[in-house]
C-alpha cells in the first residue's frame, strides 16, 4: 500500500518538474522576447511550442519502448536503435529525400513509418521459431540490418552529394521541423501506447523472471508479448517519422531509473515517461540554443549528456544492470 | 487428483513420451524417477501446462489443463524450475510476492492478505531473514528455498518440482526434502518431484513413478519401484537394497 502511494507522489512531482521545465524552455531561444511579446509571437506558437511538446512526447515514448524491450527480451542492451527499427525508419526517410519528397507533408515521415514497420516485420520473421521469439537471433538480426542500412545510406549520400546535408540531419535526429501536424499525429499514439504499457507493467516484471516462470505464474506470455511489441513498434516508428533517429534515450533512461529505484517495472515505466520527456526536452533546448543561430543535432546532445551520466551511475551503483 | 491419459509428446520428430497413462491421488508425495533423457522433465512440464502434448490429455480436478487459462492453472499448479534465474534484480521478497500474481488484477495493489501469505511462506521455508537479498547474493540452497516459497505463495493444491536438489550439498538436500515432506503431511499438498538421487527418493517419497523408454515402467511404492530388477532395467546398473539403503554398482 505504502509503495503504491509513493509511486503516485513521485509521479506527480516528476510531472510538476516536467511542466516547469516546459515553461522555462519555452522562454529561451535564439529570438528573445519579454512575456507579453512571447505570447503574441508566431515564433512561439508555431515553432517553439510544437517543438517543445513534440520533444516531450518523443522522449517519453522512446524511453518507455526501451524499457519494454529490455524486459521483454530480457537483455539490457536492447533499445529501438539496437533492434534496427530506428535505422529502418531512417532508410525510408533517406529514400524520400533522394526522391525529392521533402515538400510533401507525409513524404519523409510516411516513408519512414513504412520502412520501419517493414524492418521490424523482417526481423521478427527471421527471429521467430514457431510462435516463440529467439532473443539472440533477434538482436543479431537487428544489429546486422542496422549496419546494412547505414551502408546503403552512405552509398546514397555518396551518389547524391547535394542531398547529403539533409540526409545527415535526418539520420542524426532533429526537432527543427516540428509542426502542430506532428504533435496531433503523436498525441493519440502516445496516450494509447503509454497506457497499454502501464497496464501490462506487472506482466513485464514476470516476463523478466523468464517466460516459463511467467507462464506458470499465470501470464499469457505470447499474447502479452505480441501486444507490447506491436504497440511499442508503432510508437517508435511514429516518433522516428516525425523527428529522425535519436539514439541513447531508449537505452539509457530506463536504465538510469532502474539504477535509482530498482527493477520493478511498475515504477520504471511511469518514471521513465517523465524522465525521458524531461531529458529529451532539455537536450533539444540545448541543441537549439548552444551555438545560435545554428542548430546542433539533438542525437549528439543526448549522447554527450547521457553517456557520462550513465557511466557515473553505473560506477556509483552497487546493482548490476 | 492428476489424471494423465494416453499422453504422447515429441520434440520435432523425436518422441519423448509415448502413450503414457496414470493417476496421482490427491495428497500423495511422488518421486518421478528414470535415467537421463527418459522424459521426466517433459512429463512435469506437460502436467504444468507449459508444454502442449501432441496427443492425450492431463486432467486436473476432472478437467483437461488445456481448458484452464494460465491464471486459473496457476491457482492449481505451482512449479519449481530446475535452474532458478539468478540474473534478475528482484529481492527475495519481491520474488515470492510474484507467486500471488494469479490472484491479483492488473494495476491492483497487493492486499494485506498477499503480504501475510508471503511472510508465512518465507518463514516456513526459512527465508524470511533473506527477504531483502538479491538472487546474486544468495547461495544455491537459499535461492532454491526462495523459489519453493514462491510456489507455496501460489497456494495451489499441486506442487511440481524439477530436481530442486540437483545443485545442493547433502545437508541442504535433506533440508529441502524434509521441508517438502512436512508440507505434504501438514497441508496435504500433492507433490510430484523429479529426483536423481535414488536414496533420497527412497528415504523421503512414499510413492514413485518410474519412467523407462518413453513410457511408464512402474507406479507404486518407491521401495517396490526401486527393486534390483527395475533398477537394472531403467538405469542399467546393479543395485541391492540393504536395510533400506541402496547399494549401487556397475
């Protein structure tokens, strides 16, 4: 009983922190305003606000997906990036850019979504034996495809050097082109997806103890797995289709939460939502304000900030991952 | 009562169990005996509903296991696996609490009843003092007792154990077997246990199922199951029963 109340208190505190950070981050930027001007400026309403909301949504979704993959596959190295879903999406985006579809509202994003889903289907097809999933094969297939796809993208860039910069920017991830369209696209996916994952968070604990153990403790293992994998793939694919590949968030955020508060997914999942959102929001704010008027790729900021923090936590913590 | 009818199970083309039929009465303590690879673990997993046999059925309380959903089955059968997972970060208490899962709804808190059942099961298995310990901090015997506590927390009428003593020294083997004997006698739980050590089985398990060549060679009292002839057939070794102790030689 006591434990459960704590989850609500901590979640509420994290939510307050997140809202405060969103307000603060909306105030900083290359163009400076006082408060009156800010609320009337189209820069705030059409550029900054959707960008802030989008980074929060994507951060929350990527972190939770990483947490789910780590439990479902019982492997601490798993995240959307390692599984190859992110790079699958980047392939579609690169193709769309080469074909000159950037101007079209759905061009790059739609193509990214399509290839991401294609990639995950291919990986699952290779790794499934009967109705079970072989984790090592799954990870190796994901890693192989990531290499293959990055090779293909390099070839594309070498052939069409005029498009190089926009492809690079996409493969490194950026919220620079965030729009209200992206926000309205992601909100329903995020709400449904995050709710589904929270609903199954106790099952995730049992899956972590081994799929046979989970089954003998009353979990419908294959059904739960399939649902979780479907909803998380959808979340990753939609995220990547709006902002490109952003690594490190999905891997590191759930681990950081785990190192601090233990292995219980009923805490890891909700906390990861807020911490992931906060983390990506701050990283993106840094990306757009560090060297004005230029933009930095947000993926490099997440690694630059996240990696040392993660190593520090690993070093300090007595718990293994 | 567990009722196995015409059970056949094969992995791919390799048949492991062939047309097995037997009944296990409620409240009995059975050892499942047999040479390596004769299908003891497979039989246990079929009974637990973890494997679906190609033909035949396992009936629990008069209904085939396939007709229960995993939750209902987990309220009737608890299983202790051969190799407990050591690489997870749940404390012993959290691990045992998982045994209450079949009785909980999703998003629901643990009830006061869950907590007290967990405490009771951990005290019974002498693991209460380890409640904050992680699997990596426990010895093999301690971890095995925690796994038994989790199975007890499921409060099932049937308890299945797959070689729970295989990695333990002799004193801890006795300890586990005495614990099971106690549970069987006091609570009337039906226990099926896969054992390799024939003397351990002879000493603690009143009844036995002896498997040989994909089928059941004998069901009855353990002393009868472990006669010289049956041991010769099932294991290919010579054995003599001297004052209730088996002397085994090649």
